[in-house]
C-alpha cells in the first residue's frame, strides 16, 4: 500500500513547466493533431529536427531560413521565413512558447554528404544571421512579429560523437564549436541583453553511471560527452561568455535522470555558472512502450521525479506525428495515445500553481494547489496494482480520480468528499486525483 499525507497549506514553490515538447504536428497531413498541444497546456515547444524527415529544407534551421550564407543579413530579402512563420504563429495561437534552436537539424545521411552541419566559415556572419531571425520574431523586423521569444539555443549536440566522420550534428572539432558559441553568445547577448542565450544541447551524462545505455546508442562515446562539457565550460568561463541556460539530453529512466541533473548542477556551479538555468530539452523514457499505458506511467514518473531537481524546463522528444519517438500520438487512429494524458494531467497541477508538501511513500507523486482546489498526480510503473491511501489537510471538496485506458477512453470516478481517499491504482498506469 502507498500511504501519503498532503498538506495543502504548505507550498514549497511553484509547479515548474516540465511538460514541454519538441516540435509540433505539421499542416495538412498532421493537421488533426494541431490544436492538441494547446489543449494539453504545453508551455514550451523547442524547435529542433522540425519537419519530416528532419527539417525537410523548410523550417527553423539557419540554412532553411537564410539559404545563401554569403548574402547580407541586414537585407530582409536574404531570408525565407514563410514556413517557420506559419509554424511559430500557430504555436503562439495555441498558447505555446517557443524555444528556438539556432543551427541545424540532425543529418542521418551525413555519410553521403553533409549539408548544413559543417561549422560556419564566418562565426560573426552566422551570429548576424541569428540576429536577423531574432529581430523578425521579437521586434517586428522584415514584416515580422513581436512574440518575445525568450530562449535562443546555439546549436544541438555538437558533442554527438568524438569522430568527426561519424558525427551527424557537427562536422568540426570541439574547439570550433567553443569558438562559435563564444562569438555568437557574446554578440547576441550584447544586442539582446534581456534574452536567454544558451546551449549546447549536450548528449548527456550517461558515463556518470558507467556502462552502456542502449537508448542513447552509447558506448565509449559517453566519455566524450563529459570531456566536451568540461572543455566547453572551461572555454566560456575563461572568455567570460554568457550561459543563461544549459541544455542537455537523456533517454534514460527517471532515477538515472535525477542523478544526471545533480551532476550537471554541480558541474555548472564548479565553473562559476551557479545562476544558469538547466533545461532537459530532449528526453523520452522508451520508444518500446509507445501506445501503451506504460508509456503514460513512465512519462508521469519523469514529471514527478524531475520536479524535485533543479531542472527548470523540460521538452519531451517528439511531438511530430510521423516520428518514431512521438509516443503521445497514435498514428494509426490519428488521435492522442495514452501518453498524451500525462501532459494533460500535469498541466492541471501547473495551472494550480503551488507545489504542496507530502509525507510518506510519495515516490512517483506530485501534489499542487491554488489554495482553493488541489490535485495529485500519481504514477505506478510497476506491473502489479497498488492500493493508494491519501489523506490531506487544508482543502475540502469532491474527490475524483481521472484515468485513461489503453484505448484512450477517459474515465472519472467520484470517491466522495472529505480529507481522505483510498483506491486501487492499476499497474503500468497513472491517474490524476482532483479535490474541488
């Protein structure tokens, strides 16, 4: 039995925006999914690898938005914003804020010919192109917008492999990336001092645990991830570069990711970046359970576990319907999959605002309140059912348990009212308990 006491009068801090995603369904063939991100209350959409298959020469990437690197960045005619305008406008229409990755999507066919993952031949020119993109979306330049996009990320996974010939993200040395970050971060921060400039979307810290991580295709390259991190931090510390947020990736389980978050925080602090936000902006617990309630349970478990760390923002990979990583969608039925409801449920807590104190066997749980209503998110990734005994103080109201089955049929069970509830939580599932 899982027995937990909740004190809705004790607030430890705000519920953090951890239910972000990478990318969004495309128009036309994926149009039926479009409004679902907004309906789930997704707070942040990171744009990387956007478009099938991986950018499709249309969206977001520097080479897509600015096709001729030698043209004048001050000339609006040098840019092709059309597809990215549509994408970002639609996300803001839904209430989602964008995290814009400046750089290139992964090139899985790089062994044939790398196209846009070669280091820029002029780092200042590259930074000036980024400036034009920011001006377009935040200052209305070139018939643009005033979205106030806060987070601008310089490249993605330049540390992907130590062998340049095998690297699908960066055909250069670590030092070439450090130099690009130095020039671009200083230039952009001087030009836009109120924006959050960061990077570099590290491949992660699997080597902290040792061993092999199948989901990350890792082996000895995981040691390279760590070496790259220390080289990067030493370089930008010495050059006094801004690092408003540090982004990293992981395809490991929740317990491992808590260890990785602690390692990243400790390492940033050691190099003098104690004020730098941490973003886990690519993660996915398992593609093997896509379409099941186990996926719902694992994603919910991640939300609960990572909320206790210093991670500020998270972005699940991926929300494009065609992607093999898109566990939130059922591509055959063209509807949300069970995992989608982990985002819906977490958003109920996020909207309430305050993280409530818990005592007892509160692993894989998170509670929230706005002072008038309360909600508790509970995951059970184990194979067996679990009896949950909840008691609380500070709130009274009708108690309901919200759940979804493998067919995405939603159910709500009223447990009565008062300050205690007991129910059975099925194995490999998650529920939302509301008190209102």
